[in-house]
C-alpha cells in the first residue's frame, strides 16, 4: 500500500478514553442547548397573531427558492460588492467546514462501528483535507474582511445604539474558530511525522513550517496538542450552544425569514378585519409571527438605514432601530407571560432607546409621543418608499410593521394635525384639496376637444386622473398633456369626473384603514357601472393600490357596516381580468405602434430621470418611462441612485402634507444629486418625472434649494408633447 493510499490521521490524537467521553458528553450538552434554544425561539413566535398571508404555501418551492437566494448571496452583493464577497467567503467556508465535520462524525460514530473500517482514508481523505483547507482559508479571509470593515472606523452603518458586545463576540468567535482549526492542524502535522508529505493541507503545512522555524519540535507539538485541541473544542461547543440565544441565530432565522417572505409586501398591505375588538399595535400580541421573526432575522447590517431617505435628510427615523427596538422590548417581556399584553392595564416605565423595561407586570405603549417603545415621530417620518425593504438582505418587511403602528396612532387620534385635515377633506370632499368634487374635471376645460364621461360612454381606457392632476395648477398641465397624447393617438378614453375620489393609497399608508376601505368600495362600485377594457392611472400611487390592493379587499366582511358607503360583497378584479396600468405603459405601446408620429430625434436636451417609488420599487416598472424619454431624442443620463435604488422625493407616506424637521428636504438632496453626481453634472437641463407627487415635491425643492436657474422639472408627458410639436 502506498503512502497516498494509506493517507489518514488519528482524530483523537493524544486524547485518552476519559477525554473522549468528556468530549461526547459536552457535545451532547451543546446540541441539547442548541435544540432547546431554537425550539424556544420559534415557539415564541406563536405568541404573534396569525399572519393574513399564507406564508408557508408551496413550502418545498419556498425552501428551494430561499436556498438559492441564500447560497448565491445575491442580496448581499446588491449594491455592496465588498459585503457580497465577504459574506460569500464566510457562508461557504462555514458550510463546507460544517459538512466536513459532519462527514467525520459519520465515519467515526456510524460507519466504523458498523463496517469495521474507515472511509476517511486515501484519496477521499486527501480531497477532504484539501477542501477543508481551501474553504477554511476562505472562511478566515471572509471573517477578516468583516472585522476590517467593522473596526477600521468606529462609525458608519455597522454602528448604532444596538451595537453591543455580542457583535464583537460573534465575529471574534468565528475568527478564533477558523484560525484555531488551522493552528490545531499545523501542530498535529509537526507532531506526526507521518503527515509530513500531506501537501493537500497547504495552509496547515505552511503554518507547520512556520512553527518548526520558530522552534516547535515533534515532542513539543505532542505535549501542547491536547491543550490546543480542548481549547478549540470547548470554543466550538460554546458557540453551538450560544447560537439560539444571540446574534448567531440569524443564521437560522434569516433563512426562515426568506422562506416566509411575501413578494408583494409593502405594495400590498394586509387588511384590517371587521372586528370591533381588533387593535393594531396596542401590544406585542398585535404583531404577527412573521413580524416577530423579522426582529430575530435582523443582522444589524444597517443597509436599511443607509438606504432610508428619511434618515439621510435628518428625520427621526432609523429603520434598523425600529425593528431592533421592537425585538429588545419583546425580549424584555418574554419571561413574563403578562407583560406586553393589552389586558395588563398597569402603567409602566419605558423608553424609546430599545431598552424598555417592564415594571409591576405592565407594559409600555408600543408607539407613542413619549415613553413608547417607538416614538410616533419616527413613524410619521416614514415616506413609505420601501427603500429599507429593498435594501434588506434577509427580507424584513419594515413597512408592514410601520403601517401597523401608524394605524395605532390613527386609532388613538395621535396623528399630525395637518394629516387630520387631509383625512377630513377626503371624508367630506373626496379629495385632499378640500375642493368641490364638481370641479374635478375642470382641468379639461382648456383642451380643444371634449373628454368623454366614462360613466355614460363605453371606452377603451378608463382614465383615473387623480387628485393632483385634477386640482393642482402645476399638475393640471400634465393631465392636459396626457389627454392630448391620448387624443393624438386616437385612443377612446374617458374619466369619472365627480365620481372619482382620492385613491386611498397614501391615506392607507398613513394608517387610516377605514377611510381607505370607503374609497376602495366607492371606486369598485363605480367601475362596475362603467364599460371599459383597461384602467389607466396618472399617478403611480393610484396605480399601485388599484393594481395590488383593491383586489385584496374583502368587501363582504364590511358590507353590513352602516359606516361603509358601499353594498358590494364580491371581490373586485380578483382574477386580474381587468388590466390596471400606469399611463407610461400605455403610451409606450402607442409610441411603438407609431401612433404619435415620433421619429426619435425631435429633442436634443440633456436630461435625467427620477424613478417614482410606487412605479419602480413597488411595481418593478423601470423601462416604460425611459423608452418614452428616448423616443423624444433626449439624451438620458442616469443618476447614481436610480431604478430600485432611487431616492424618494419625500412625498410618500403623507410627506406631501406634513411638515418635518429635517436638515435638507429629500427633493433638494435629489436635485443636488442630479446636478452634481450624475455624469452630465450641471449639464442636465431637464429633470424628468412620471408622478404628480414627485412633480409637486421637486417644484418645491427647486425653489427652496435654490435650483430654479439650474434645471427644469418636466413630466414625461410634457416632454412627449414638446417632441410632437417639434416634429410637426
């Protein structure tokens, strides 16, 4: 038998029978501690309310999809190559070392007793050792990269109020386990001359050469091997037992979170049941099991906060801290079955720093102006742009929890007075301007043609115009431009005139769920009385809620409520038989069909385009507006933050109607980016938008930020009209 054929090594070298027995006893203790901890963690989620989404449907498919997502590290690579490489090295290194350890355990404890021999010899052993060294090295390099990023400077997105010693313990434990494994291997090579030709263990061999150069002898290696072996083993056992009780648990909960993700979360908010006893965020009991798991899945990476426009401009919102504050509060009451429950009825001490404590068996409020787990100002600062959710590598659904807390504030009448006025205007007038509904179609009076009434005439496109294009002078120009495009393309379209009300999208995200239900019910009943093929929306916000949320409303559950002004019991458009489109999607087809007579070289402006959150991140439509801009001949330059990374204008989530204490307005920051960070720089002549709210916010930011002489705000529809006129 050649040396290669006999290649192997003794696993318990220098470890006697008592040591082996102690090893297996400690291993059993570590595994039991791990198993109980994992069980306790998942059992705690059962305290949460049943999730309205079927999170576990097609579970095998979900697991396969989540496995592909996790193993590819695609979410970690998104926008951060360094983090992607680092996490890939750590993850794959850890998994290969785990599999290698499992294989060795099977050989020692199962195969050898049954077969009387080992399969951990010869070629298999050599391949095994090479894989362990290669992936072990990647693991150490990856952990080293993580430590470099964490400790290079003591600020940045990895640092915050929830950064603690457990973060240091986690990364240092991984590092010591990785390096310790190589140290143990190298000492074993020095102490076992038979392994001197084990070149496949290239890291171990290199370290062994170094130890020998430093004076370590065969006898010395044999003498210290047991101490190093036990140090490494005890650290590994401690780590296994510790996993469910601290940050390492994210290795399990993050995967579970990806399995349970809702692909339409945020764009499709969960409904509120018609239950008089229903509460939204009065206690932890109101949160679903998925929302509770979100807290455990959080790795504190800070990507959500880094992407958050509210945090960027100095508003009091840190998405990571909100999720971790809720988790910290949950952990502070987990040992008390009464604490955190709405029926405790006992006043408590608490704060908004994530360290809320329970006294006298009571609870702090989840969200409040003062003394709550979460400050109400934080929720009011949210723009509902979903940047946090898009950036999160473990699919935490921030907006679902944020909206729940907004609903609680509305229930308590604790929302901003400006928003209260908006609610009142929508309830009494049907629009956010407080204008008479009879004026809703007045924007069309200046057109040279009549706009059909879709309630009386069968049309191809039922055009939902929206509040701002109907009542705001600046956006009326956009509405007239779009009407002219439809007319030029000989499209049969009509509007609802005074039967069109506010769509409810942002009213809902501020937390006024029942007003939203009234609006949705009114519109679907109105739609039912009209004859049309497709609904076309001017505003991406309207497009989102009509496309994603109106079909989800259970009208039957509220049909008997005398407060609801609708009699409908059937769901609307549940099967998607009616297309709901944003106007850019419709006009893109018209341009492609040659119905607007554009040649593609009418204009020579240098422009940039701002992706509206509700069109882009919410509904994954990025190309239609860009194709229309290119169809005019304009030279389009992308801003650094574009497409799914687009920076919110500040108008979403009620931002259009509320006043905020911020260092700079989101719209001002976005315009600065367009003129300073875009490749064309101050050569940008027109800032192109495709959302009425964006138009409003950027026109305001253009004035307050001092950009009036630098750039013009123009809607895609206005750009198309100018191109048509230039080509005629």
